[in-house]
C-alpha cells in the first residue's frame, strides 16, 4: 500500500498514526501540493492528501475512509467499532475533531493571503469555531487509555494547532485536552508523525 502525504497535514497524520497503531507496512510518499504531483493527481483528481493506493491497487481518498480501511486491514483492537452506539460515539468525536481541523485550515489559508486582502472578520470566525470545537472536545472527557479514531483525530488537531497557530492559546481552561495531548504525543505512533518533523 502507498499513502500520499504532506508531513504537516493533520488529515494525513491521522492515517499515518492508524497504520502504525495497526501494525501495517504502508509506504509513505511525500508530495508537493504546490508543485507538480502527477502521481497524486492520478489517484485523487482533487490533488489532496491523504490518498491511499489500497492493497487491491485502487485509490481511497478522504482520511475517515482511509482510516476505516486501514483499521479493517490491520491487527489489534478496532479503532472504529463495527456498529451500534459505540461506533456512533467514536464517529461523533472524529467528525468534531475533523471539523476543528477544517476551521484551522481555513484560518491558515486566510493568514497566507496578502495582508491587504485578509478578512479579520473571517479569521475571527474560524478562530471562534475552532475554540467552540475544542470546548466540546474538552467536555467529552476523552482519555488516552482507550485509543480510537476520535481520540486520534483529537490529538492530531491539537498538535497541528500548536504547529500552525502557535499564537493561539487553546490550553487555558481545557486541562483534559492538555493532558490528552501530552499522553498521546508520548506514544510511538504520534512521536513518529509530528507535523514539525
């Protein structure tokens, strides 16, 4: 299997962590999203990472789908329960954390525009939504004692926020998330996939 990534991408990091947690040998191919990456475009017409060439040779795009596929292929405990209320609970957290990533990415893109073209109102909007997402994740009382796709996604967005928005203080008032991030980043799968590597 081949996984097309950029090292800073929190979405790609989710997949990289799942592959490691599940003991899978996945070749990681770093691509330049702002340069020519014909191999990425061939498997994902949107030219986005992550993109996986699965064991059957067919492409899979979108991090939740890739993670679910890897979870089914690998060994060890399931990171996404097969069905029922447990599965829905994990998906709720994963979706919330992925949504927080989306707010953070929008904020990054706005900051990259020339200063004269930036919208302070939109930047405030993305920052506020990121904060509300973190408040909801704090209220969920997540633990690193039970790793699942929701917990992994949450860890990814916290560390990515430190990386891309170092001026943003998400820790104040969120001791649960602060402890969760510290515990997760001590795991080998997280330590090997840091966005600043």
